[in-house]
C-alpha cells in the first residue's frame, strides 16, 4: 500500500464517521417528529395500479446463463427490432423509463430491466454480488439472454455508472450508449476533492453503515421516497409527471428490507473499495461507440462540473444539458430528453 492508498483509506473511514452523524441525526428527527408512525408499514404486497399500465409494455423475465439470476423487465415494441436496453438508478426500477418505453418502440424493442436486487429480480445475498465488475457482467448476460449480440444501452444514475464501464469493457455489445445524470468514475474521483461535491455525496458515506440506511428509507411507511422524488430538495419541476401514484411504484419495488439492503449494497460494494484488478481492466479498455450524456442541470446529488469532466474521457462523448431539470431528468422533462435521444439515434 502506498501513501496515496493509505490516505484514501483514512479519508474514507473518516467520511463515513462524519456523515453517519448526519444520517443518524436525520433518523432521530424523523422518530421524534412522529414516534407513532415511525414503525408503521402499509400493505405493499399488491402491484400499484400505475405499474400495471398495459400501455407501458408487457412484463417478462429472463434467467441469466452464467450467474443463474432471474431478471424481470417490461418491454415495448417488436421483439426482433434493434434492442434498446434501459437500466435504472437508485432507488428506482424499470418504471423510471415510462416515458421512453412507448416513445422508442416504433424503431426498437425497448426493454427496461429491474437490476439485480431490485423489485422482483433475484436478490443475491452476498456483498460480492454487487461489485460493479459483477453487475457489468450481469448486464452482458442480460443482452445475451434476451437473444441479442448488441444493443443501444440507455442508463441513468447507478445504471449510468455501470454503463460507463460497460461501454469500455463490452464495447462490442454497444451500438450506441446514452447515459443520464451519472458521472464517469474518474470524474467523480476528481470531484470528490471539491467541498461542493463532497457535501452533495454525504449519503454515499452514510450508506456504508449497516441497517440504519435501510431503516431510514423504510421508516414511516417509506415516506423518504416522497422527499426523494417529490420533495422540495428533489428539484423536480414537473410534479404532474412525478405523481404520488408514480412514487408508489418505487415504494413497492423497495418495500422489503431485503430489496433495500440489495439496493444499498451497490454503494457498500463499490465506494471506497474498488478492486485494483478492475481498475486495471478498465484502464486497458476504452469507449469505442458514440456516447451521449444527458444532464439535468439541477441535480441535488451531482454537481454540474461532473458532466463536463465526464465528457472529457473520450472524444466519442457528446453532452446535452436539460436546463432546470432535476436528477430524475428523463421523468422530469421527458419531452426534451426524448428529443435529444432521437437526434442522437438518427
Ligand atoms: C417469468 O416468466 C414466466 C413466463 O415466461 C412467468 O410464468 C413467470 O410468472 C414470470 N415471473 C415473474 C416473477 O415475472
Ligand atoms: C455471489 O457471490 C458469491 C461469492 O463471490 C458467488 O459464489 C456467487 O456465484 C455469486 N452469485 C451470483 C448470482 O453472482
Ligand atoms: C409530462 O408527460 C406528458 C406525457 O404524459 C408529456 O406529454 C409532457 O410533455 C411531459 N412534460 C414535460 C415537461 O416533458
């Protein structure tokens, strides 16, 4: 271990400690505010009405060949058309692509998956199952299991973080790639050094704790999801396109403790402890297809500079900014996002 690795290790430990105080404080405040509601839990067994909207597509699933994982999805368009694979972020599910599923079905077979651990996709139990390296291999398996050699890959947030690497390591499987509000790992590493991004990323450190983050997300009948998707801090402009009934779909996807634990494991398995072999693998590969980065400028978790820095990783990357849109860019301003997507794809 060199000096840099040791410094990084202590910086990471210190940050977890520091921001855990904020997380625990938040949990305590929620408890004090309504101790009677704190442990309340509604009945989330039934699929919310919005998720069963037949206009969005048909529900299906595939079993991956090597990992044996079952991955569920919703698809729209004709099977056999070029594949458009849509990969959601945290704490979401296939439903994040509700404004794209139908829109792009005229030309593509649009498949919006539930990532491993999410909704009714399989939930491998070990932390090792959630390293970016594993999850990226899983994505390659999904393309194969759907019966394709390659496709157009569209991804947001955690999905986007994975697909930045997928576009390098599995470039032969990518026709074109579209990533939304997710930075390239080198850009994020650089920006962690700035106070602004460090503060915005506080929850990534708090999520390293066991149990408490699951509890914070789940307490008071999952009310944190309302803040996340519709609260003032979320920055969402078009609340009519992000209704309470929409948020119910995300609550349902992560209503079980187990699902929330899996979703949080994406942070636990990858922040502050990336395997050096994986970094070497990434360094030896490079993006070799056109990649469009779409960025909502009012992201509460990711600073704007991350977009510009990410765009510099390859001259195949272009950027479109969606002014005023929140982190949930493809749901907040689907009109503009779909316009940029078509322009890039045609
Ligand atoms: C998976 O698909 C099969 C049919 O192909 C269906 O019978 C089963 O209910 C599906 N499972 C889930 C969890 O969607
Ligand atoms: C989960 O991780 C364990 C330990 O690395 C491994 O044996 C197992 O095959 C993994 N499961 C999946 C579905 O990848
Ligand atoms: C909100 O969603 C509807 C489709 O349900 C769409 O027509 C409208 O353009 C969306 N609003 C924005 C700002 O994109």
